[in-house]
C-alpha cells in the first residue's frame, strides 16, 4: 500500500469534538479521522483508508532526502500501529502506545517508572498475573504489597497499581484517594473500557488495557495499551518499548483498530445482558454471592465450593468453559485454579458475550441445577 492510498485529515475548526467522560459518541469520529479535542488541543485520529485502517507489514521504510522519516524501522513505529494508537489515545483522552500483550504493557510501565528497591502497592483482588509478574521481578529490586483499593494506598508506596474494576473480585478503586498520594498511579481499566471510565481524568498517570479483551473483542489477537496525559512520560515508555522490542505487529494493530469500530455496540449489548444475568444470579438458591460493578460485561459469582464450581463448568453447553474475557462469545470458568486461596474456592467468573440473553440464562440455570 502506498501513501497515495491514504486520506490525510487536515485541521478544520468546524470538525472538532470535545471528549466527554463517557465518550460513546466519539468512537466513530476517532476512527473516521475527525478531530478530538484533548487538553484544549485538536488532535487528529491519524491516517485512515476510506474503509478501515492501513495494513503495512513493512519492517523498514526508505529515508527521505537522506534522513530517517516518520517511519524508518518497525521496532520504533509503523503506520498501522500509529493509526491505532491515535484512535486509542482519543478514546482515553491521552497519548497511547500499543504492545504485543497487556503484560508487555505492564512490564514496560514497571521497567520505566520503578527504581530498584521501590515498592509497588497493588490492589487486592486485581488480576493475579500482575502479582506473579511483580514477584518475578523481585531479583531486580521490585517489592510488592497488596492493599484495599477502595481506600488510600499505603504511605510507603513508590508506584500505585489499581484495577477498575479488579478482576475477578470486581471492587472499584478510590481514584481520588490514590491521586493525592505522591507516587505515580497506574490503573488497569481493561474491564471498564474508556467508554465507562477514563482514569486520566481522575488523576491517574498511566492507564493500561489488555486490548486482547473487549477493545479488540474477537479472541483473535493478543495486545496491550498504555495511555498517558504527559507526553514526556509517553516518550519514556516509548523508549523502553523500542529498546526492549516490546512492539506490536502491524497485523495486531490492524485487528485492534478493527475491533474499536464495533466497541460501542458490543459493549452496550454485553452490558445489558450482564445486568440482567447478575440480577437473576443473585436470586438463585445455588448462588451465595454475586459481584457485579453495575456496568460492563463481567460477573463473578460464588457457589458452595470448588467441586460445585467444577460441576457448573462441566454442565454448560452454550457458554464456553475457557479463560479470558471481553470477547463476543461468553466464557465461564472457576478461577481458584489460577488464583489460589486469594479468592473463594467456589468463585466463578462469567464474561458475557453477544449471545441472546435468554439463551445464556437458560444455559446458566441448567448448569446451576447440577450443583
């Protein structure tokens, strides 16, 4: 594909849309090339083909007049990634970078922002992989303590890591309390999405997403995102990403960008179904606890014990017994096998997809009858 195939969006004062706290209406504008106003400045959503984003798999690009141009080597940047990053940044209200996985994004943040010997304050009940990674980095001087994110972080924290909502316990962080702490604040907002929460507007320094989940939404790509308000911090993260080679491919970027085109529609349907299922689960006699934050697509509910949870897993017929979340197909799994004793043995995580609401409930109901 040549540059002639692309449409450059030029600044036009009449073509600016202000980002709201829940920017459902800006997705089409972010993808179509309309300008998004961030921090008072019009920011264009990059180069776009008339349908979709460009897919350029090149590893190198020729110099321009004897000097490297905007793109020269893929480990630094590439056109497909840049287009996706501008759309992601517009949604979250900052400067986005794309990575080959969510954990690649988290690793880049820690390597960039934590000094050896520093302490990470990690939200209790957050994704277990965060704690496993931070413990793995202990030989490099990373310490970690967990805290109740519904309250203030510990005073000795050098880096604060929140999750909104925590997965799988689904608690929400006190973002304002964290923002008053002198340490930098990171928030994993994978489950919330930028359509329901933009942590940068609440004092967070970096937002992290596993784009594998609801942002891409089709269980066919592995990707991660960081978004910052501070362009200098974005440049520091970019330098770590470039030097360490934690770079998403053009195909990954294209698939994430494609997923953003349907994000608003997918999330609305998944959220509406999840709300109904959460209410019905709360009334079911085999369910002891239901966790649902009141928005998004993820539910966690408890049955009597681990054996009861295993019976539910074996009994489902429509819902997939699989890990991960946020995709168009519903998934259910008992999480104790991964999380250990940090969660109840009977906790089941349900990621609600796009299937018909009554079909999903019938499957859950017949599975619970086996408990």
